[in-house]
C-alpha cells in the first residue's frame, strides 16, 4: 500500500492552502491575538520561514483566509440574487446557501473571531467590513428595495430590515462556536432559518385593507 507523501514532498502549489487550513485551526483554538506564526507553521508541518514566504504578516494570513474561505460564499449569494424571480423566493434561496454552505463550514468561526478581535485590530475590522459585511448588507438592501418597488413587500426601512435579515445568521455562528459545545442539543439551523423567513415575510407582505389596523411604523400614510 502506498503511503501518503510527507508534507515537504508535496507539490509547492499545495502549500498556501495547507498553511491557511492550519491557520484556521489555530485561530479557532487560540484566537487571532494569541496565535503566533510559529503555531501556524507547526500545525502545517512546515518551517516558519515557509509561512513567511507566502504570508508576510499574521494580518495578511487572516485576510487570505477571509478571501479564500468566505468571499466565495458572498459571490455565490450575489449570483443567486441576480435571478429574475420573486424576492421572497430569492431570500429563501439565500438562506438555503447559509444553511448548506456557510454554517457547516469550519470557516464559520471567522465572524466570531472578528467580533472578538475588532477592538484590538481596527484595520482588520475595516477590511472585514469592506470585503464581506458591506457587500452582504448591500445585497440584502437591493433585494428588499426591489420587493418594495414591485409591490411584493410593503414600504419599509430597507436599510434596517437588512440588519434584521442578517442578525439571526450572525447569531447562529456565534451560538455554534460559543455555546453549542456546552448545550445538550445542537442548533437546528434549517429550522431557525425557516422560522426567521416565515416571520420576516409575513411582516413584509402588504396587508389587506380589511386587515390593516394602522400605518406601518415610519411610513407616511
């Protein structure tokens, strides 16, 4: 039976991905601030000089992780949202991507890490906002505005409803990586997203004249 080749014998092209996987493990276990490049090198079974050959700083390493592990999910969301179908269906598909691709991945720990470290690493926080959060928020705003313009949704404050859409998703990864290891039952992310979408859509759909009891908050009659 052939043995797996030692890491130093593997193709050079594989090394950056192996280093990133090792960094993700180290960051998840120790946090960003406490992780040293020595730790990443040891986990990847390479020398520290090899890590620095590809990533000059720990911050560069974190940024590469975000771009390789999370940006593809944002791009998948953006591609899905471009379909010319009802916005309610698009929102369901977007949440499905979260359930199937984002939540189960090892990289879902990165939002928790960024929240924990943002105060100590403001440049990384700005990077994370620009690369991920603002794109996701902008995507949701545009979908909500489309729904309002087509009459699928009632007039709402789309800027802040976008945050309402994002909040349970952020909660899900914080729960998974903070409290779920100590809870008796794992979080049912699919059930959470179904309940969230049901509540949200029933709040967004225009009310019938007979059922309407008042003007929506913040909307002029």
